[in-house]
C-alpha cells in the first residue's frame, strides 16, 4: 500500500532533499514543500537536481524559487494534512 509522505523543508535543505530521494526506495509517494527561500549552496543545488531526476513533486509558497510549483499557503496546508506522514527539516 502506497503511503503519502510530505517533507517540509526549512533550514536543513540539502539534508531534506537527500533524505527525500532516499525515501523513494520504499515506493511511497514523496512530496517536498519548501517554506523558506532556497539556499543557493552547491550541496543544496546538487540534491535538488537529484529530486528532479527522480521526479519528486516540489511545491513552494515563495514565488522566487524557480523550479518549485508555486501554490497558495492554504493549498499547501491542505495537501500536507492529507499525507500519511509529515517530516519536517
């Protein structure tokens, strides 16, 4: 049975992205939600590329973060609450 996992990304962005990629091994549905501006560091960029390679959906309420689907805060909250598990980084 596929579970839906919501990863909320705040401060430890590269670690959150790396962990999200690892969770795809379990064949669960992983979605990443960015709640702060994207860190432009090389490790974060590398892990973000990995997210995109494996096709993990990425969402943000912040319009400046290219590559993330911009959604309203209310929609983000609704999507997260429908998840089976919520992990905050």
